[in-house]
C-alpha cells in the first residue's frame, strides 16, 4: 500500500476534503476496475466523464477521489482531492506510485508525424545489439530487454507507462526509447517522466479530427520540447520548417540533423536502391538496409541520438549498417518467377504516402508499373482522404482505392470522400473496390513482370477493424499468399 499524501507529491491541489494520511492500494481511472482501498481519478475523456462514476467507485470500495469538480453529495469516509487537471494529476501520481522509474534509466522520447516507430525501433535494435539492456515503448510493441508485450496505443496511459518502466528498471534496463504522440502529450500521459532527450522527426497533416487546427497540433508537439530539462538534449530535423519552432523555447541542448541544411549532424544520399542506402554521415560512408530519403532522416536521427548518449562513432556506424528494417515500414519482397515487388507500408498520412511513392519512383525504371492499393481509416480525420487519393493517383500508374480500418463508418462513404480528390486526368488510373482482400487480389492480377505493388495504410497491423470488431487481416500475409499462388 501507498500513502495518498505521497502519491500526491508535485500534484497541484486546489482543495482537500478529508485527510491524505490514508493508505491506498492502487490508482484507478476506470471505475469498472475499482476495488477496496483504491484511489479513483475522475478523468474527463472524449467519450465519457469519470465524474459521473464517482458514486459507483465509492460503492466498489474506493478510499479517495481525485476530481476536477467536487460532488455536491460527499461521503464522510472518503477523501476528495480537487485538482485543476485530472490528466496531469494521474500522470504525476502514476510516476510517484512506481517511485519514478524513468529517473533510473536514460529515457528518450521521439515525436513527429512520421518516423516515430522506425526511429524508436532502430534505436532499440542499435543499443540492444551493442550489448545494452534496452526498452522500447512503440506503436508496434513494448519490449523489455527482448521480452515482447502487445500494445494498442502509440502512447499508453500513465499507469501503464510507469508500470512498464518499473518492469524495465527491475530488468536492469539502461536505455528506453519511447514514441510520444500528440494525443499522449495533450492528455498529459508523459507528464512526470524524466527524459534524457527528445527527437523531432517531422510534421505534416494528421490528427485534425482531434486537434482543431494544424497550429494546435504543432503546438502540442512543441510542448514536449518546452518541458524537457536543461540536462536533456533536443535533436530536431532542421530540414523540416517546423523543426526550429519545436525547440525555440526548450531548455534542453539543441542539436539539428539534416540532409539539405548545414547543422550539427549531416548526411548525403550517395545511392538509393531497393538493396538499401549508401550515405555519407558526418564525413563517413555508411551502407544501410533501409530505403528512401525518409529513412535517411531516420538513420541520421538515431546516429545523432547514439552520439549524444555517449556511444563511440565507429561502433555506431558499424551497428547501423547491420540493422534490419521495421515490420510494416517499407517491408518488401520480390517473387522468384515474375520478379514482381510487393511493398507493405504503414503510410496513412498524405506526407508518408507521398514519401513512399516518391521513393519508389526514384528507384524504378520506366518499364515497371506501380500499382498502389490504399484506403483511409474510419472515425478519423476525414480531411486527408481526398488528399491521399490525389497523391496516390498522381504518383502511381494504377490505383485501387479500398477499405482500411473503417471502424464504425460506412466504407463506401470513406471511399466516396477519397474519390472526390482524384483529378480528371487520373480518373482512368483508379478503381474502387471496398473489400480489401479483393483489392489486393486485383492488384496482384494486374501486375506484370517486374511491376511494383504498394499496399499502404496498415503496415504492421494484423487486423481490420469493422464496427468495433477486429478481424484477422495481415496485408503482408495476404499479398504473399496471393502472389505465390499466381506463381505456381
């Protein structure tokens, strides 16, 4: 058990009704999970308000309440702590509950629209391969020195984050690399964590269903760097116009990386092909298995981070050259007979899709057709749908518009919004097939010898979410099976 007063350390408190010198078993923010002697934190969420479940939490045995609004009817056996922001209070309490595990390792946060998963995953691989006990908190998975734990959110809730960090501390983890999403920042999920450094990858159109404007989305990302301590480093993409904005108010040490601008960490692309990239990084040639300009930025970011964390240059360069790509990020294979190349990529934003298509176009010859299968998720930012269809049809020879994760939306409505972005000169290039498996089959049947198929949007995901149910669906497995059958 923990003392409530200790859990409230650094929490900004407006008022206390009752006493804080009480023992609590655990911190809970879902009333359904409350048990005897718990403290319940009432969170105002997008779908529901935890304040409506205070009475239920008391009935289930909660000993204390952390609230933004004091209920009219109060129970004399319960302590009520009134705070300005329950999200922030929960994060600080979570860190206190687990005795601030982030202070016992080097924690690096990576934020931006694209590249977070690749950057954190490559950093994990790099440090693990060099013999360090390493942790990872990413969209794809949570790793504790090689042990994998499934995850559903880019940035988990504060209790889950600190629970994993505590487990990492117990396993002797030296370094942890963590994706930091705009939702995670806005909802204070990373508040109370001690970051040794932060990395900004890039910023483009995304999540405007949650953030009212692009400026708000940018400023939320910026908050992460604003709150870094002076002892930390802030590594930023100087080629991105938002890069300098991200770090303009940070107390951390600012370090830029770029392909096109003079700065602290620089690289040049010498060769770019399906086999990989040849780069010149701060004067040293480096071959990597990664492909495309966007991956050149990712490689440069992990190089910069490794150097700032004190690794030696030679061991970093040698290890980067051996790193594998990340599942669902420009993951590709080529068939044995027809030499058709199939690429699976998570690209689900306009900028990410454009980057992948431009990379393919920079590598392929005029003899190879590029067939793109792409959709947009339901219950998410619908303003990007016509933009993505326009990008796909402008940069591909043939395009099949299809379902992604429609969630609770009608797939045909999503597809109509995508179709509205196709320009007249590209009408003949595109067809619409709502069934994703059928769309992938059609792309495979369309492909001739040495053609390229890009299946975008879902990447590493092994499901398709329809009306709240996740159905087994793996783009990589589907296209591999279909092309192998056609090759027989």
